[in-house]
């Protein structure tokens, strides 16, 4: 998934490896239903709270040893400096996730999707990031005959699941950039190792 044309892939290790795991994004893009997509999005965003709380408090894992609900993690993260705009966006997504958890046949209303989209678009992270409706999801793979296929999904041509994925990617990009800048400003050490992978057409097909 890239912002615009495919220019190869980038791998990330270190503290942010958990929020850029490609398996999560494959599950989000290929999710069977809205509930599974929202749940995976929620789990990725929870990792941001874990990273933030651990680094700010200089602990290995502030929430280790007991179950801590997302809402509690979010409140603690806000209390120790998480930007209120990002906290509000995460709170809204948590509310959406809870609706799926408590209502078996719940389907996300367009008004709710547009509200979280607009909230994510309004977030500042210090560097330009495409708005959700401008973002495209590029998907590549091999079909059953071994032929390479590539499709581009836009906001206008996507269903609710894919639109949720676009909102997720934009939010993750902004939150990661904001958090890195904040760690730097506070003089907090964190591990971020970035490496380039070969272009897709140079990678062997998966059999």
C-alpha cells in the first residue's frame, strides 16, 4: 500500500514494527466483513498506546501483568501527553468497535464513517499527508495462474471496508510521525530501523 504510485516496499523494525506489520494490513484490506476489519484496526491502534505509554514512562510495558481495557489505556495516554486530537480520533474508533461488539448485525452508518474520516483529515503531524479521499490502496499479487495482478482502489470506488482501511492508513501515518516528533522533542530514545525491500516485480511469487 503506497501513497500514490508503487515505488517498491519499505520495511520497518523497532518500536514501530508492531504498528506496521504487513499481515495486519493484508487482514484489513482483505477482511471478510466490517467487524473483522474494525477489530484489526482497533488492535493496531492499541499498539500505539502501548508504545506511547512505555516510552513516556520509560518502562518495558506499562500495562504488563494485567488486562487493561483500551479505554483505560487511552485515558492514561492522554494524561501523560498524548495529543487531544489523536486521543479523540482513537476514542471515536473505539466507540465504533464497541458497536460491532455489542450489536450482532451492526453496519457502520455513512455519517459515522465520514465523521471519523474528517477527524483524521484534520489531525496535524508536522509533515504533509494525503487526505483520506485522496489516498489510494495499491494491491498487487499473483492470481491462480501465476500472473501478476495490480489494482488501485480509490475512495470513490471502495466499499465501507476499504474506506475504513484508507482512514486507518492515514491515521497510522500521521500518528507515527507525530509520535516520532514528540519523542525527539522530549529527548526520548526509541528504536526505528527502516530498510527497503526489492521492487515487487523482482520478488518471486508465493506458491
